[in-house]
């Protein structure tokens, strides 16, 4: 009964979305204040309805109601409660409900904070978001309904894919969706601005917090996903250029470009049509990613349910959403007046370079991901594009960008002084050179690109520090003055420095992975093996009975000479329900390097295949991601966005007047 | 002014072309699984697999200095049965050194399958998790790879081998790699 309630709530959300779209768009066009206010109420109502639907689905999972097909297919009685909860979104249908839930959450947030916004803009944004919601609700109700019943109900469910039973994976989809769907807000703002025919600094100021927030979530989501792949798949890799990973990387690259170009719109009132296009493209790439992952057009290790009917439906959604917004763009964008001019060497110039390179990177990933499809369509030879393609195209593109990350923030707006900026960066340059020289010395004839990468990381990290020091006039002004300046710096500028520093940390981690050492050996009890100066001893093997699996648990001791560093216990878990074996790696980290151990298959005669890796700096990859996201959050807490608070108070006071004017 | 307007149309034009490709991908019999390996002329991935029925583990070090063929198969795979007589013929004529990797298969099932349809392999490794297959870039079974004396992958064949493929691809390749 409860599940029907949820089903009904989701169905009811559809007409509410229609109302939200109609009232929002028509109300703004006619200047009907009541309709515009009603659109905001509709957005809130839509969130409540979808939250109710989601809650009933969660309930069905918690009580293991196997009369619901979706629960029977994806859960089982033996599963721990925590994974019962997370398997709500561990499948296609449930994850789509989470998708619309987050979409409506953002919608409700826009409606809630809408007092401070120009009412027409707010109504149009909500209208566009209503249109997106209609599309996705139809998609769920007609092709991916999680509320369908199963009669007769089975005694037990089929359980979740064992590889998904992991805390890292349990949490990363919600973050990714918060990122993807957050891009829908920027998209709605872009379309609203095109309808209105006006893009100005205020508009940019309204879009930016949403873009920043979704960028932070996406950064965390991608980092978590990559970390999960690292410790789960058991081969020490952390990025596979898999279509599913690329699908999350493309909106991230476009979103990164967007948060930079929207600064230019806000500060200098220029690059407008480009920024609007980026906002459209960022969300479009999120949609295309969804399409690729769920339609079966490209094969992937992570692929979700493959159903051609769904593919056609998502394609239709893409055509309406992306085709419609780009048509609007072609009609309206030429009318957007370009604003202030700037010299090529300037802060704007650096941000344009950033955008050009990020767009090129994004295009590279896009082409690499879809190349097999394109080539096949023109009757060319069958080809697959793997990591060699991305290594050769993506990496060279990124290098100039990483160089510019150091210089850009030191350039002035309008007309910058490159020489002056470089002079101020002498310290960063010196450190980078020293790092490269040390790297070359240690790894003579080794991977040059990796050493260069470490140098670039040092350059960016130092440049971020120099930039902060420069702003607070460290060593050039008396201490009280420095302190005062440090406190008065806008948080957004600290956020930027942090994010750039985080990027440096990630680049260092990625570069250093070229120095990893690995050993794949067959070991018997008591055997020892050497890796990277450490000794690994095989101490024992036992059985462990989990809730819904049985595991072989090996015990290893990691020694440095005769000193014990750590005890490692990698597992090989067998899930009888799905007849699947999953490796549970054991990692010893000191944050500077990981010692990574995975247990392979037994040879049946007391020998076990053991894969051991020593990975210097690898934790930096994800630590850097977290620092980047934290930088975004710091920037988000800037007082500048809270100007909106004051405006909202003023708007509240003015509300009766506005109401009577309708 | 008109060419400037045309510029703003570009994103839309690009998208329409893309949507057409997507539609093609959905509707035609486009099959992403028919792709040659990205690992051609690259070192074969490292692996160490338990041997079937307690045989010594199969590792890529066993291949050094020889031209070998590695065939991924499974007892549950119908095309593998179709391919089996061709592999058996090659084994009987002793023209190639063929090693088998049982992909996502239980050892007992694989053993039964080889008893029933014949065992053309010198040795068989068990890849229960399918990890080795992923490292090779296997899309599905059966798949056959040729590895040269230096341990580089030189050839990949997706799907069951046919007599034509043996004549037109495998034999010339053997001649080129200098194995007899």
C-alpha cells in the first residue's frame, strides 16, 4: 500500500511539473506576479511529492518488501541495513528517482531563495527546470518505473551486485548526481537569460553559486569514484578512460570552464554568449553522459541496464533539451552585447586561455569516447580508442593550462604585465626547477613526462602561495598590516588559491604514479617477497563468514628490514547468491605512498597469487580533489554571495507593494 | 553580420549531427564489440592464473621467447563450441602453440567442457574474475590473441575462428612471426 502511495506521488509530480513550467514561463512573459509566485509554490510542492515517492522506495528496501519488483531484483534479506539503503540508487530505476529528487531539490532551493532574485528571472528559471522535470518524470514513469509490483512475491531477493557493496560506491552516485543535476540550474539560468535577452553582471552573480556548488559536488563525486575503482578493482589503477568515467569528466571540464568564464561576465561584463553556451553545454554533457551510460550505445565495465527503448527515449529527451536550447541560442545569442575590451595579456586573457584549453580537453575526451561510433557510422575500420589516445592528446593539452594556472591570478584585469607577474613568481619557478632536477637525478633516464608533471605541480603550488603572499604583502609590509590584509581578503580569493593548490596536489599524485613498482607472484605460507625496499611476508590464510558472503582472508606482514610496519589482510570474497568473487584489497598508507596488496586466485596446492604494488604519492590524487572541492566551498561562503541576503530582506519589505501591483 | 549569425548556429548544427550518430548507434546493428585491440604491438598484460585442475599456474612469463596464441573461452559460451573443431585441428597439426584462458568459468565446468569437446590447449589458466580478460581488452568469448617472441600482442581475433580466418590471417601471421 505504501509503495502505491509513492507511485501516486510520483505520478502527481508530473502535472505539478507541467504547472511549474507553464506558470513560470507564461507568468514571466505576461508579467503576471501571481502566476510567478505560484510557480515557486509548484517547485516546492514538486520537491515534497518526489521526496515522498523516494521515501516510500527507501521504506520498501528497508523492510525488504519483495513484492516490489525493483526491491526483489536488487536487494536480499541477508544484506546489511546500510547496503539495503544504498541499493535504492544502486540500480537504474532507483537512481533515476534519486536524479529527479535532486533536480526538484535544486528547484525548491531556487524557489526558496528566489525572493532576492529578479522575479521574472526566478520564474523563468523555475519554468525551464519544470520542463526538464517533465522529461525525466515521463522517462521514469514510462520506461523505468521502480514502483511496479511482483506477484507472487519471492521469499528472498536477488541481492545487489556484490561489487557495489562498498561504502565508497554507496556514496559516490549521490555526489555525482548533485553535480550533474546542479548543472541543470546553470542551464535553466542560461535558457532564462536567452528568453529574456539579457546577460549582465547580476545574472552572472546569480548563476555562480549554483555552478560552484555543483562543481564541488562533481569534484568530490569523481574523486570518490576514482578512489573506489582504485581500491576495489584490485589492479591499482585509478582511472581507466572508461566511457562511464569520461561521462563524468566531460561535464566537470565544461563546468570548470564555466566557473572561470562566469567570473569574467561578473567582473567585466564580457564573454557573455560564450558563458551562456558553456552553461548549456555543461548540462548537455551531463545528459549525453546519462544517455551513453544507459542506452548501451557504448560498452563499458560499469554499464547499467541496457534497454533500447530507454535509449530512444533518452535520445528524444536530448534532442528536445539540447536541440531546443541551442536553437534558442542561435536565435538570441547574437543580440547579446559584448562588454568591456581587454588586452590579450590580462586576467581576462588568462581566463580565455583557460576556457579554450578546457574546451579542447573536453572535446578530446568527447571524441575519444565516441570515436568508435563515429568511425563505424561512416563505414570506416573498426577501432577502439584506449588510454594511449588520451595519454597522447589530453596530456599535451593540459600542460600549457597548468603553466598558466600559476600566472593567471597574478595578472591585472584589462591589461596585465606578464613580465611583472613572472618576476613575482621567481620563487615558484626556482622551486619547480629544483623539483625537476631532483626528479631527473633520482630517476635517471626515467619517465620524463612524470618528472615534468612533478615540476608543474611544484610550480602551481608555489604560485598559489606566492599569489596569497603577494595579496597580503607578506615580508613587504609590517606584520599588523599583513594580518589585517589577510583577514580582509575576500574568501573567494582564498577559495581560488586553495582550488589551484588542490589541482597541484592532484597533478603531483598523477605524475608520481609513473614511479610505482609492482610484483605479481605466487606465494606459499611463510614466503617472503621484496618490493620497493620493503619485505612482505605471507603469514597465514583463513576463512571468514560475512553476512552474505564467505571470504578467504590472508594475513601478511609488511616489514622494513626487521621492523614491522603494518599487518595487511586482503580478502577474496565469494557471494553465493550471485556466484561472484570480489577482491577486497588491503592498503597501508602513510599519505605519501601506498603499499597496495590484493589476493588473487589459489593454485589449489597451497599457493596464492599475490599482487603487491608500491605507489608513491598516489593518495595525493584524491586529497587534491578534496582540497579543490573545499576551495570551491570556501569561495561559496564568500560575503559577495551574501549580498543577496541583504537584497532579499529589502525585497521582502517590498513584497506587499509588488503584490498590489499585480 | 550574417556570417556572424551563422557562427551562433554552429553548436546546433554540431548537435544535430551528433544526435544523428546516436540514432544510428541505437537503431542500426552497430556492434561496439567488433573492435581490434588497442594493445596491438604493445606488451601483453601481466597475469598469473591458477592452472586448471591443479596444473602449474599460467603466467605470461611462460610465453617468453616463443610465438604463442592465447584463446579466451568458457564452458557457457556457445560460439566456443563452434570454434572448438578448428582449434583441435590446429592442435593436431601442431602448427601453433595454443594456450587457453577459461573466462569467468568454474574450473569444474571448464574441465567438463574440455573433456566433452576436446582440449586443444597446451595449458589452461583459470580467470574466474575476468580481470585478466579485462586487461587484454576482451569484449566477449571467444577471443584469440597472438603474442610474439618479445611478449607483444600482434593480433587479435574477436569471435569464433573460421577456416577462412585461419587461412587468410593466422597462417600469414605465423609466417611473418617466424614460427613453424
